[in-house]
C-alpha cells in the first residue's frame, strides 16, 4: 500500500513539473513575442561583452555581437557627448558601465553610423543584473531609434528594468517603458497593461484586465475602429499602425499613435494581440505650430492687416491672433471658442457661414473656405465686413486641421457704397439730360458709357451703338472726320476742346449737326486714362419723319420706299414693343402701323402713345378686305386715319395726302401741354401733395389731411419739385396753373380748369 502511495506521489510531482515547465515555456513565448514586437532594441550581454539574447529590432539597429566598448573597430561608429561637449570615452558607454554594476537611465544619446554610412540618433540605456549564484554582473541594453524625435526636440525616456528572473524581467522591462504597453485576447479584452497604461486610466491592473473598450467608456466610433483592427490582426496576423485622438477618464486628452502585432501560439495561430501606444501630442503640437507659423508668414507677405487663425475640426479648439480678436471686438487676452465665434457673426449671415464651414470639412470637397460676412463687435458694437479664406487638411478621409486668414473690408465696402451712390446720381442726371454724355478709354478707344440722349440724337438704341471710337467715327460725315479726329487727339493730350460736326444717322440717313465739348479724365497720378464729352444737338427739327411698324420686313421696306418717294424720312421697326421702347425720344413725325399680321399689338401703339402723352399721330394700315369694324376699332384706339392697302400708285397718292394732314397736326407742345405731361408723371401721392401745396398748405397741414407724417410730406414735396423742374414754390404754382390746377379758395376743394 505504501508503494502505491509513493507511486501516486511521484506521478503528482511529475504532473506538477510538467505544468510548471509548460507555464515556463508559455511565459518565455510571451516574453519573446512581446520583445519581438516592441519598437525598441533589447539585448542581454554577458560579463565579457558578448551578446547572449536580443530581439530583431536590436539586430536591425546595430548588427552587434559584442558591446562597442569591447570592439575597437566599432567605436568609431558611436559618438556621444557629455554636458561639456566632450566625446564620451568607450569605457563610459552604457553597456560597459552596466557590467561594472552601474544603472544608466534614461540613457545616452549616440549618433550612430550604420553600415550604409547613414547616421541616426540612437538612445542607449543599460541596467546591470546578476544571475543567481553568479559572481559578476551582466547587462541589459535597450536601444531606441530617436532620430525623428531628436530632430523635433522631443525627449523620450529609454526603458529598462531589473532582471531577476524571466517573469520579473518581462514586468520590469515593460514597467520602465514610458509608452503604453498592453495586450488583448480574442474577446478584445485587456489581458495585460503596464503601469503607464494604468496611470492613464487611473485604475489598477486588476480593475483593467478583463475589460473591453466599451467597458472603459471609449467613444463608440473610436471603439469600433480599434475593435476592427484587433479583429484584423487575429484574422490576418498582420501588424497595424494608426493614430487617434482620445481623452482618458483622468482627463488626459491627446493624440496617440499605436502599433499592434500578433503573438502566436505553439500551433502558429494568433493567441494574443500586443500593442504599444505613444503620446504624440508634443510632436503634433510642434508640427502644427510650425505649419501655423509658415501660414502666417505667407499671409503676411500677401495681405496687410490680416488676422490669422487655426481650427482643429477634431477637438473644436480655436487659435486666434490679436488682429482677429480686434475684428470681433475682443481684448487680446479674451478666451475664444466656437460660441464666441458664432456670437459675433451677424444673425442674417450665420446660416451661410455654417454652410460654408460644413462644406470645407466635407471629404468629398476640396477643403477650400472663402466667404464674406458681417461681424458685430462684442465690446464696441461696431459692425464690420470680414472677408476670410482658408483650407482644410484631410488625413485618411478625415478633416484634421484648418488654417485661414481674415481681413476687415469694411472701409472698402463703405467706399464702394459711396461710389455706387455717386454713380447713381450721375446716371440720374445723365439719363434725364437732353444732351448726350459719353466716356471712352484713352488708350483702347473703347466707349464705356453713353447717356439716354444717344437714342434721340442718333435715332437708334444704345444697345446697337458702336462700342469703339474707331467704329463710331464712320458715322461722322466724311467732310468732318479729320477735324473730329484732331479734336479727340487734343483731348487725349490733356486739352478741353469744343468742336462741331455732322453725323449720318444709320437708320434713316438723316443728317444732324452736333456740338461736342470734350475733356480729359485723369487718374490719381495725373495721367489721361479716359476722355469724355457733352454733345448738344444743333439740328433744327424736321417734322417730316415717318415711323413704320410692321412684322414683315419685305412689306416694311416697300412702305418705306413709298414714303421716301414722297420726300419724307422713313424708319422701320419690326414690332410694337421695339417702337414703344424708343418712342419717348423720337423726333416729331407720324406713325404707320401695319395691322395685317399683329392687329392687337398694332392697336396698342396709338393707345400707349396717348396714355404717355407722346405727340406722334398714328395712321392704321389694313388689308383691302378689312371691313368697317376694323376701321372703327382703329379710330377708337386713337388712330387719326385708316387706310386700306392696294395698288402702289394709288396708295402713294393717298398716303401723300394723309401724311400731309398728319404733318399739319404735328406742332410743338404748348406750355399747358408740357405742364400737363410733366404732372402726369407724378404718383398719386405726389399729386395729392402738389394739390396741398397749391392750396397754400404747410407740411404739417398736408400731413394731417393725408394721414401721413410731415417728414413723408417733405420727401414727396422734394420729388414733386424735381420732376416738375421747379426751383421755388412760386414756379411750382405757375406750372400747376398752366396744367389747369388752381387753388381751391374758400370752397376747400382744388379746382382744375378744362
């Protein structure tokens, strides 16, 4: 029975040894896998300086089999300097010191020359350790590539730990690394976190192990993104690199880059995912500061008085300079965030601004942002016009940063408004003058402006006029062209010149005498860049003008030939609307309206002429088969005669008699007719104010009668004086009397004479 018990005890001890050996193998496998995936070179050197253990990264970095201090041919490849700028001797290298029992942390930065001749900065740390029952120290050496960080000014501590046994060595090594080291199982749960990782969350190892990203309250989008990477590593056994923004429960918000890789089991399957993360905020801050500095420098060379700003679409943080704060009416030390930014924008412009911002951060767009809007200063209440532009930078299909510049264009907008008002006043004067005002470019000869009187003088719409002086000169009488060209050259030379010449009107071959007073227009430097002129028509009006309105071009030319055979001038219009557009500026004459194809439009001509008080007698022409009803309709519309078209010879004779009667009816308008025509241009309210003024009422009395304010009466009174051309109330009363509007007297009602 005792032998059976002894065998059972032996079996239990063997089983325990097997489990311990398997645990030891698993632990070694985990250690080896972690070391292979660390972005650090880790090696163990014996007391003679020989490399006994290392990961692949160390071999890639240095390709060393012994410490450099023990290899004279390798010493020249390693250069490090003390605080006094002196080269560090090989016996003071970290590995040599660790063999003497010294701890070299956080390490020494070496400029290492690789086998390819390229120099890189490497940080070398070392710690001593002593194996059990050993009589001398060995050294753990950690090599980190800090070339990029060194040149960016970023300090990273090297990692090392005390090596006591295999399990403690792993923990000590990972605990000394300032980066965040961790591992996941297939369920996406943490199975290991180093102290840096635990400090980030403010939790113990027991509180973190076994939890997922969702358990630790990661943002849902970020958790899905990270889980997808873990699943991909388990599925494809690949290494994954990325960078994300994360705010931990302890309030530490930063950008973190991470590198994750697989840990394989004995059968080759992926058993765990090990990862290392690093806080890259300092590096990103340096890069972003550099980009902002470059953007400000570029903007300063292009604009004066601009404000430069940066916006982080991920965090929402804003960075404004003092110039931009002044545009918002802020003090230099006032905090700025999105609410402050939007509170300053004019409420009517805020929707447009939000749409522009949404468009510039849309990955489907080009990232450009350009808009102008109004800002109301928070402290001074001043409304400013701000023009701003910028560009968004995208990374992996996400908007990650934005830099822009803004300028206050308020003065420019005010000046433009003043210029527009000035131009409106000029055009109002020019369009209501009987003289022609024109402006042309001195160098190119382009005609940039003509007033409305052009149509009356030249007998053609402004839209059809030549757009260049070289083309316009062909309309000047051949005998006068040389003199006109000499006069224009004198004006271009800076002289004010007055000259007379004849023109040949293109539509009716009429000859008109003009007097042109031309003058130079100078720029700020005094150079003549434009020339202008005021043209007066000296021609005595000839009432023998006939205006033919017909939609059939061939028929219109035939009628024009009959008119010219009778000694009259003829001008053709292809539609009633084309004629009525220019009718107010036409010289006195008669109108022939062909009703055969556009009867309703043709009958609108006499009606409109009568309604507008335009003295152009109208003769209606119709087909020989037209009946009495057609003649009655034409006469009711306002035609002075009705003529049936037939034989040309008979038509010419009849047309001559009718035109003679028409010419007899064309006479200059009397003063009463002119006054009535002017008063017809008044609005109903302006006419009420005129009647009140004729009755001798003051602004206050008229306002009470009409139920409006005295200020409104004053505005209407100014319009009445302007439209009637009256310089005083006395002159205004004379115009009203001429039009038949007399004071009401005691009756209380204004009388209007027939």
